[in-house]
C-alpha cells in the first residue's frame, strides 16, 4: 500500500472514507469516534495551539490522524496517545514519512501521562513543558481535563474540542446551572477562552450536538494560595458530589469528617453551612480547605 503524500489532507471526506475502507475500520461510538472531515477546522484548532518547532505537543486520540498531521507540521514533536488498536495501521501508513510523530497505544485515562512524556521533555532547544491538543471523545472529557488541572504535569496550554455545553461549564460563574467542580478546577489553574464553535456537520459520523474549541492557558500562579492542593480538590469534589446537599452535609458525608470539625471549619472560613456548593467561590473553597487543614483531622480521604 502506498504511503500518503505529505501534502494530502487526511481531514477530507474522501481521504477519511478511503482509509476506513482500506483498513476496514468503522467509527466506534463507544470510543467517541467522530472524525473531523473539514481541513479548515483542523487548521483553526492547530492555530489555537500556537505551537512552533520548539514545542512538544501531546495529542489525545489521533483517530485517523487528521489533527495529528497539522500539529506535526507546526510542532517539533507530536506524541499521540490512541486507545484503539485498529487505528494503528492506518496511522503508521499515513505518517510513514514523518519523523516527528510517535503514536502510543494506550488509554489516556489510565496512563501516567507525566511518565509517558518524560523521555520527550526538556530536550535542548525546546520550550519547557508541553501543550495538549485534542478532539476529545465525549466520555473522557471531564475526567481527562480534571487530571490535567489537578496534576502537576508541566502543560502550558490545553486546546480541546469538546461538546459546547462542556465548554460552557468550564467558563461558568458561581450560582449558575453550569457551575461545578470542573469550573472551579479550571479557574484555579487556567485562563479559559472559547475560541470558536463547530457545527456537527464537520464530523464523520455526525454527533447529535455542536462542539466548541476551548483554550486553557495555564496561570503562572493560582488565583488563591492554599496549604494543600489535593485537599482543595477533594473539598470541591465533595461539595458537588451531592449537589443537592448543603455544604455542611456534603463535607461530613463525602469526606467523612466529624460534624463538630466541619462546623468549626465552616465558622473559621466564614461560610454558612446551609449554603450549597454551587454558590461558593474559589476563594471560599480555598478558605474552607485551609480551615480543614488547620484543624488537622485524624484521617481524610482526598481520593474521592
Ligand atoms: N483526532 C481525530 C479527529 O479529530 O478526527 C479523532 C477524534 S475522536 C473524537 C476521539 C479519538 O479518541 C478516537 O480516535 C478514539 O479512539 C480515541 N480515544 C477514545 N478514548 C480514548 C482513551 N481513553 N485514550 C486514548 N484515546 C482515546
């Protein structure tokens, strides 16, 4: 089989369908496979990444390689993590003539991404850290983005195509219906911007809803300082784990803290325990987290 000419775009209906036919690949709904078949959209996503030949780019879910191709043209090195083994052969064929694309067959949710990228980071002449770019499968959007936000992997910018409603959640303000753990984690770590929205018609197969490209630019410092970041994220998750409960009840049930300790922490943080998590700002969550740290509970499970 011929290798693909470098200037032949993968993101067109005919090339994508041709690859699917040649390799007997069908789009798997269970893996969120909606391939982009519009080269202009690919160019716009790649442009939002603003990567140069001095940059390392991590792509999650290359699929048939439409976005990978554009990223490799701009970046120094692309490392693409794909869970679906049946896509490895078409990817290998399409990128046989590229020397800056490594495809890794792994589950991006289960793999330690910092470890996976370790051999590629801090290469001489490269900018520090990396950026991650993806047309994300719907079912991993929240857990994957939370992993980036909660961890200390040295990402500088995240450029993700997500469902439009997920992009709204990332930018939501307290007291609104979209506000949740994801909004707070985004605010803590990044400046979020919705770059553009994308109609369902540019995908094969077409999803039911429209999408948006969100850019998360890492902040040099979080907007609030906390003693224990893992605890802050646990307090946030606990608050929204049982959204209908008051913050008082959510903290004692989910984090399994004694009621007097929760009452003391709420008083120290100046937060009324009858409020719900969806009304608390990042500053109030930070104050609560620090108040709990200072009261030194015997045991606290931050792994919720
Ligand atoms: N980047 C391609 C494009 O834009 O045409 C494909 C995007 S498609 C929405 C999502 C891709 O993520 C699929 O290739 C799918 O197999 C892959 N994927 C799904 N779950 C994954 C996981 N847990 N880890 C890595 N890749 C995953």
